[in-house]
C-alpha cells in the first residue's frame, strides 16, 4: 500500500506489460454508498481533465470484478511535504517559502484553468520531488464548477482539513467555494511554513473548524516580524471574504514574485568617494591617484612660495591674493 486516506486506499500495481502505476480504490466501507461511488468517479474525471506535469496522469478508471471503483494513475516521485517538515521543520526562511509558494501557485493555476477547485490543500497532499518540484495529489473532495454532483452529495457537510479551510468551506457554504478558497489555503500553508503553526490554531479539529467559520485571521505581522511585504500578501490571501482575496493564482504569484525579487535584490551601492570618481575619470589605478594628490599639493605650495614677493606686497602678475571673505 502506498497511501491510506479517508475515502480511498492507494496501492502500487503492475500491468501485464510490466508498467507500474498507482491503483486508487474506494474504501470497502464506502462502496455501498451511491453518493460516495459517484464522488469517487467524479474524482477520476476531474483529474483527467487537468493538463499539468505536476498532476498525476490518469491511465485508466472503471469498476473491478468485485464491484470496487478504481482509478489507475502515474506514480509520482518524491515525498509528502508533511514528511519533509518532520526532518526539516518550520520556520523556513521567507525566500524559501516564497519559492515554494510560486511552484504551488503554478500548479494551482492549471487546476483552476480546468474549472477545478481542489478544496484540500495541505502538507499531506503535496509531494516535493528531489529537485524541489511540486506535485499535487488527492482530488477526493475537489469539484468542477460544471459538475452537479457536488451540490447533491455535500449539502450541509463540512469537508476538508482543519487549519487549511477558509470560512466558507468551514461553514459548508459550498455555493461560495471557488478558486479563491484554494488561495486562502495557500496562505495558510505559507503561514505554517513561516511560523511552524497553523492559522487559527485550537486544541481540537472541531474547535479549529469553529474558529475558521467565525473568526478573522489576526494580522500576520504579529507572528512574522521584519517581513512586511510577505505579511501584506498573507493578510490578503487569508481575508475572511473571498472578494478581498487575490482574484486568481496568477495574481497571487505576481505579488509573491515581487516579495522574492525584493529579497534577492543586492543592497544599493555606496556613493563613491571623490578620489574614486577622479580615478575613474582619469582611468588610472586608485593607488596612483592617492599618491599623486600629495605630490601635486606639494608642487603647488612650492610654486606659491617662489612667486610671492619678498616684502609681502603684491604678486608679480599684478593681481592681489586674498582669502574669500
């Protein structure tokens, strides 16, 4: 077994030609439920419509001889982000988190372009490859806007993972759940990576859901000091109202690019000294200019001494020499 989830189990399987794949099957206790069977079949259709290298490709789907719905997908390399965090715990640096967020938003842009909302972004559903690339898994509660099964199956049900559910999802207000709900979850993930804590944390999952449904996320600058551009981005992503969040994954990625660019820009160069500017103009080594200055000054003093009259009167060229007033 590769993975064990709330609604399905995933096994490594090999076909007659020796090709390996991930066989995902609806769990035994849910097979008798028409609603869950429809939900599982919908997941196969949803994943199949997304065209991105970071989404597992669907090879086959159907029903086994004993009546179990299944989906066969490409096996993805890497390890879940949850496992990465166990050996490399948060907090991570702002730059590292920004790069991670950009990769995740690139995948989400393709998901949303296909009319799909994931609804369950969390460390356990994100795989990180050895090269640092992102793979997005488990579309078990995802939905497509043009699929009607969601409203019939989920009416009044709270679905998702506490700590990563936006207010509308925590309230089971599915008519308001859209791509911006996923962006709230991205904000919650980035916050977790930057602080090591979940937003609106509580002692129990039920208490976290209640907080998400009724409370606004406090200003993130209180938990993440000295990163004003990043915390401004998080505050917008974690806004209680969808209309106050980023309109799209691309818009959020653009702001995250600005955060990263600000971090990677070198500090402004100090203003060059007059001596350096003179060296550049004359195109001679700075050491040579440094040596030349006292020599020139010494020569000037010698010239003034030679040209001054013996009695302290006027200079030989007839012009008075005097200090500026």
